[in-house]
C-alpha cells in the first residue's frame, strides 16, 4: 500500500513538472511570437502612428547608432538594434545631414531611402529659440514670428484646429485656447521652413515626454488638464523657485475651503496685459478665467508651466497658508494664514517694510 502511494505521488509530481515545463514553453513561445511580430511590424512599417510625419534632424557626424536612437526618440521606429542590423545588411548607405520628413508608418527601407536623399532643410538652416516658462500661446507665436519661423496667425489657427497624435489632447475639455499650457517651455533648435504644425508638434512631444510621466506617477485625483491649469497659475504667481510649493498650497487650501482663488495672473490673462496693479473693473470682468468672481480653477491653463511648477501642482507643500502678497522687488512673496494677518502684511509692504 505504501509503495502504491509513493508511486502515485511520484506520478503526480512528474505530471505537475511536465505541466510546469509546458506552461513555461508556451509562455516563452507567445513572448517570442509577440517580439517577432513587433520586429516585423517595425521593419515593414506596420506600426501604429496614423502615418504622422516628423521632421527628423540628422546632425553632422552622426553614425548609424545615433540615427537609430534619434528615430526611436521621435517615435519612428521601436527596435534600434534591429534597425542597425538591417542598415548594415542593406549595403553602404551615406546618410545626409539636415532635416528630413519621415513618416511613422514607413518601412526601414523607406526610412533609409529618405535619410540618404537630399534633406528638405540643410543643417545650417536652423534657429535657436528660447520659449520661457510662463509664456502664453500668443507670446510664443509672437516670438517665433519675430525669428521668421512662423506666420503668427497661421500658428494660432493651427493650435486651435490642427490634428496632433497625442493621447492627452483628446482629454482637453475645451475648444477655445485648446493647447494653451501644453506647449512645453524649453530651448528649441528649429529648422527654417518647418511648418507651424511641425513646430507645435515638437513642443507637444516635449510635453508628452517631460510632463505626462510625472502626472502618471503622481496618482493624483485631478485630471491632467486641471494639473496643468494649476501649474500655470503657480508659474505666473511664484516669485522664485523655492516658493512654488507654498504658492500651490495656498491655492489648494482655498479650493478646499470653497474660496475663490483670486489670482491676479488669471485676470492678466483675460486683459492680455501683465499689469502690476489690477483695477476694480479688471477683477469684475465676466470670464471663465476670472478667479476673483468664479470659484474653483479657471476653465483652462493661462500659460505654459515648466517642470518645477508642474511638480509643485502635483506635490504641493503642506501648509495652512491662504494668502500671499508680493514684495515691491518682485523677488519674494510673503505668506499669511488669516485674513487679518494678510491685511497687516499688505499694509507693511505698502509702507516699504
């Protein structure tokens, strides 16, 4: 009887071992097939991306490895190692430095043919442009127009009507000022002759890579648009880097207490003028952006926030502050917890203390 039980047990273990091995083989087979499918889709241009075209810059002296990384970063290909092997097997290719328009749905053969042909824009035809944190869309359009890179009206129209292949755009609830706040502020090396659409696409791509991951890892209950809106107010109200978290805490504390945000920056956005002192008529303007007369966040962002302001909006400091007032130098805000304390602070600041 004992030997029979041992035999049954041994057979059971053997059967379980076989099942485990078969399961592992099946999983590995599926993973391999998925990888092969991904590679083939990449090589033959069957990947997703809606066929969008991107201006790809090939800097002087860039090798195949560098080109593969550029293509991956631009979302054109997925497998850099496979691209390098394919390129090596396809013959002696001479890649042309400069700007090439490449489609995300193109095969490796088409991409290589494109990059070895004459570029649409020469490598020396670029302009360096700084888009500061806190710039509004209209200011970005003005700066780009001053550099001779865009037609200002066409740029603003493309912001409202252009079709861009980023998931976060479908989550923006408004129609007017649709992409305000989403043009990531940074220094860009732009090609002379790039379209308004391509330049906007670059800025949205920078936002997608720098801001969206921060939002996804935060676990916040606020929508991305609400966070960008809060960050834009923090960007415009904070006097220095060190107080962004405090400024964000003030506005969140006011939201929790059902108070108006009373942000001067939101009114300045309406009147398109950054006045140091707002008039009574200014703060009474009827607008969904006026946080003096409307509770809650404004209808949308009021500027392009930088990464630091987005972080402050996602992870504000824990304070009891409800007010702040700027010193005359503009280099610092003074924070208060009560209305009485705030009024006294304002009085002191007005007297130069």
